[in-house]
């Protein structure tokens, strides 16, 4: 398929960060379309963007006339349409393991800490900044403890989350650790996560996807 790839992204969105890593790992040329999640009341709420993504979220991927949402669905779509440099291993058991690692981040940690949850806690629950930040750190620690056990206790863990080639789980882990650094989570209890993060960020494809490297970074 020769159609252009466009990623609607926000520099600090960890979900969009996942997809940027995946696109880079696969060597897929793509254009970035910034959607500022705070400016103008949140550009993700503009009518033209909501027509693409009814959830008012990033990322959204355009591939020709096709429009895809949800970061894990996008990454698996890319893996199926562009099978070079696969993000998932070949066996059913290994794919299930990698998906489980990815979903600890994408389904259990991140949804409790994203922007709309923080805004709800601030505006509706009236939680102050200190309480919101402790909420964020708590759910990251819970998820990281599980991930550390899952990774450190498995012979399938290599240099990266699964073996010695980065894939779907690494695409999810690295952005979540970026959030952890941002919110001051103590990562000392998670040496395996830190080791994998360092191995990933040493690769140019991960480095280019970092939030501070994005054209809309502030």
C-alpha cells in the first residue's frame, strides 16, 4: 500500500509516543499532524478532529482514506499491513505474552493518569495538585511492580521486553517511563524496567520519537 501515513499526535501524549516508536521501528515514512491537547480549550475537541476521532483523543492514524484510532490497534494494524520488522513475535504464546505486557501499560496504568482524568480530578473532584500527582504516582507504582515481576521472572525477557529485538511491549513501556520521570516516581524498585528503557533509548528509532524531539514540543 503506497498511500501516505499521517499521525495526529501531541508531543507529550504517551499513547501517540507509542505509535511514533512503532512507525520508526518499522522504518515507515509518515507526516506528523500536531493536535494540541491544552491550547484553545483542547484542539482534540474541534469539530473537524472529532469527525476523525469521536473519543476526542490522540493518536489517530490516517493511511490513505483509512482512519484508525487507539494506539494498540494502530500498532497491530501497522504490523499486519507492513510486516517488515514485526512488532509481535511469531508464536501464539509469545504474542500473548507481549500483548499482556503492553496492556498492563495501555489498559491499566495509562488510562488512570491521562489528561482527561487529571482534568476531571481537578475540576469535578476538586483534588489539588499534590493529591492528583500522588494519584498518578500510585497507579504507576502498582503497574510497574507487576511489570517488573513479569519481566524479571521470565526467561523470555532479553535485552528488551521480549528477547533481544524491541517490539510492541517496548513501544508501550518507554513512554510510560517517560511519564514516571515527569512525575517523580522512584524507579529504584524496578531495575529490569530501567535496564530495558536504557537499551531502548540508546537506539536512534526510540530517540527520534522522544517528546522533546517533536516539532510541537514546548
